[in-house]
C-alpha cells in the first residue's frame, strides 16, 4: 500500500473522509479507545464497581461446593486440575493465593471470581453501548444478565465459569472492534488482538471454540475482502493465537518441577498431555463419561426453559428483535456484528447441544448442564440489549428530547434493581459455611495418620481443600479411589504424599487380586495394621472383595473399616467408638432456598441419609442373628430407639421451619421404617405392656407414613400392602413377620 494511496473500501463498508489519510503500517494505527469521555467512564465505573461490590458482599466466605475445593487445592501447589486442566485459572489462582495478603484460600479465590464477573458485566455494557450508543441498553443488558440467579451464583465462588463468561464477552467485544475499524492496518491489528484473546479463552474453557470458529471464518473473509490476507499477515494472526495458548505450558511445568499434593496426570508425556487437553476420558464437549445421549432438541429446550425462568421470556423476544432490527435498520457495524453474534450462539447450540450427554437432567446433573449454558447467555443478553438500546436511541433522536436519556437510564437501573431484589435471597451466600463445616466436623475425629478413602466431587474436594488449601489435619491421608485407578497416581502422587502406604499394583474395584491389579481387600491387608482406615463414600458396587474379611462400620459422617476376625462389639461401637452426628450444631442448608440442582441441596440430603445410617446398620446386623434371639432383640431395639430419636430431630426442624416439609420421601421413609421396626419388636417381645406400647407406635407411625406418602410420587414398595392391611384391621396376630 503506497503512502497516501486511498484504501480499497469493500462493498458495504462505510466511506471514510478523504481528507484523513489511512495509516501506512500497524505502528501508525491508533486503536479505538475503550472509553471515550468522562461521562462514559463514570457510567462504566458505576457498572463495574456496583457489580464488584455486590458480588463481593454476597460471595461465599469459605469453601463452596462442587469442583471449587479441587481447583483451590490444586492452585495452592500449582498442580493440574481435572481435564482440560484450566491452566490460566490455576495460574491466576496461584498468584492470588500467594500475593493477596487478606483472607483464607477460599475467600481469596471467591473474591477473584467476583471481580472477574464484574468485568463481564462491564464488557456486556460496553458492547451494547458501542453498538447502539445507548447507556440505558448497556446497563439493562449487563444487569439483567449479571444478576440473574445462575450468573450471580457462579460469580461468587472460586470456579472457572466466571472467567469463561468474561472471555465470551471479550470475544464479542473484539468482534465489534474489528468490525468498527475501517483501515487495513487497523483490521490486521485488531485481528491479532482478537486472536490473542481467543487463544487465552481456550486455556480456560474449550467450549469457547464454539464462539471462536464462526468468528475466525468471518475475520478471514473480511481480511480477504480488504486485501489483507497475505500469508505473512495470516501467520502473524496465527502466531498471536498460539501465544494465547502459552498458559498450557503450566501442565508440563507442574509435572516436571512442582511437587503438587493433588494433580491430574503425568504431563511429562505428550500422550498424557494430549489426553488431558482433549478430555479423552470423558469425551470432548461431553459432560459425563456415559454412553447415554440426549438430543439437540432436548438440550435446547432445557436451555430455553432455564433462561425463561432466570431472565423471563422477554429476553428471547428482545433477542430476536435485536437480530431483526440490526439487519433491517442498523448500520454496517450493527448488522455485521449482530450476525456474527447470531452465528456464535447458533454454533454453540448446534455443537454443544448435540454432544452434551446428560439425558433428562435432574438434581445436581441439571446444575452440571446449566452452567455450560452461561456463555451463550452472555451473547443472548447482549443481542437483547441491542434491541433495547436501538429502541432507546431511535426514540430519543426522533423526539429530540435529551431528557429521555436520563429517563431511559433510570428505567434500566430500576429493572436491574428489581433483578437484584428478586434474586437476593437465593444468591446471598455471605453466611454459607455448609461445606466448610462438613469436613471440619469429620477431620477432628480421625486418629493421627489415618487413611481416608473418598470418591466423587462432594466428599473428595472438601477434604482436599482443608488438608491442602488450609493445611488443616495434613496428617490425614485423603485418597481419591478414582485416582487410585490411574497409573500416574503411583508415579506422581504416591511418592510425594504417602511413601509409607503400600499400594500393591493398580487398583481395580472388585477385581481378583492378581498383579498388577489389587482390590480393596488387598489394600486393607497391606495397610490395616499400620494405618486406621476410613471411607467417606459408599463402598463401590463392584467392590465385593472385602465380604467376610472386613466391614465398613458407621463412624459419624464416614465409615470405619473393621476386621471381621477381631469380633468387635457393634453395640459398644455405637455407644463408645463412634462420634455422634450433632445436627443441632451443624446447620443444614434450607431446601426452601436451594434448588435440587445445587450442591447445598445434595449435601442436605446426604447429611439426612447419613444421620439415619447407624440405625439402619444395626438393624441389618440384627437381621443376621438368627441363632441369638436375645441379642437380636437388643439390636432391633437399638435401631428402633435411634430412629425415633432421628425422627424427633427431623420433625423438630419441620416445626421450626428449618427443614422444608416437602421433602416428603425422606420423612415418609423414616415413618415407615419406625413402624416396621415396631412391628418386628412387637412380634419378638414377651412383655404385654411393651407390646401395647409398640402396637401404638406402629399404628401412629404408619398412619403418618400413609399421610406423607400421599404427597410423594415415590413408588409403593412391598410393605405398602401390609401397612394398608394393618391399618384397616389393627389386630396384629394375623400378621406373620419375616
């Protein structure tokens, strides 16, 4: 391009003022300022500071649920997180943990997510403002999206999704900058900046590629149209994209030089690095390692219903209106940018919606799915904001009334205030210590140098966080049974963490113990006499190797392994050897507040089930005592007394309003069990007065069971007919108890 030579203007591009010369080189190009004037800077500062302040005030004060505990523990030692590794998040978190002087590890990373989430709101505001020249439209889009329940929830806990949303908004912003630039040098410079942003986005969440792919095709087409797509220039853009991927060197660096106490894989090997990067154990873009498959239509409808509940159906109406208005009424930048946004969200729907393999998501699996719809929701809200912003701008210009700018801005602020007020109760977590308390109620009761076997996110990550992230009870050896099935567990983690523990090969649940594999029985044979061994998860279904050799006895909220040949007394264990679960000191999450897709709800149900397990366990022991009727009766009585105590606690919570009575299955099940035990004891008891009390108890609890059962959709079991027969004819002599 010669000096002073006018640039070739592609068809449809805005004609430039001929009196202004085009920059000859990229070094002559002056980038568009992020904010134009003091008034704009003031509004942008209010958007960011209001968001950051509200997120910081309502964030978790300690450990959240889910993957947060693992991410925090991993960052503490600069280890590698679960696939695909999240190296950028890990690096940022490690810097935050070691450089920020205030707060515990969890608090620091929760704060980091809050500040990043506020940045997302700022970028959504800026995108809409640039496209429509409307502050009101930008404020409305940023606040309506940023303070919806799901965005707010993920912006106040130390997780990767806040950063993913930030990059989604960043990619959309660089799309606008690229479209708005009208010189060859500017197009090339903005393409390189955008490539760098896209590369960084991929180091946090692979689903970003579904935004990047249509964007890259459009950028390439535009560079060709502007005659800037020379090989040299394309290599420069590609180099910047590769530079954005540099954080991925954290994986091999961690494996080579750091002694992380929790880390996934051995990334000194390229094969392991590639496997981790592509999530081959789960499947790229798949959420669980399952052969089940949901359809594109199913997933899109889940997303539509979720966004309708979170942001009302108005956001969808405005989204389609935004596309139509930009295409039919907008200028080139509005039309071009909005169509790219439409391509982004359409690509996300088509690819992720087809591959996300959680069929009919309910409970915590619904929560797993919904957080991956956050990125397209950033796009959805931005385009909806374009519709609102274009409307505000056109009304103001046609009526030529400057005061309308203030009126529209006030209406947008009022809408945001409503969204904040509507979701405040659900999202204010500043007193949420549930997960913090969980492991702090277990770890103090474990003997020194104990082995604690875990599995799954809930239990494993809470213990990981406390023993590594907070250096609390570091003598307790927390071992993930899923990790124990990977070869790198023995190469990378075992020598650092547990050099004195014997691992006789590679763990395979239930498999016959034959080198190089071992099962749970073999593991206990090698370590039982050296280390007290506990398990804070159910024994795997496939693991039957310990039958007849070891048993898992209840131990508070965990289980303790005992050797069958030691002939320990179960009654003595319940009375003297087991820490009691005091739920009066342990505040349970409120199911009126927490939906089934949250970790708090999952934890609450787990706690209630755990609370009743000792009584069910001794009941099972009684069933096996065929030749000792006296001891059998004693065990049944113990189970009965414990369940009655549990019931008193649960119904006390119902009366106090601390436990939602709509958890009918659990309450109905408890009433049924107490009545069942009363019937068994009635059949075994020899004392008339005792039989009378037991009969009254039986009728009382089974009447309650029937009343609760009417309100639940749980299936009737084999006992239902017996219950109905006894309540219809309360004479128990005709009932034969087996």
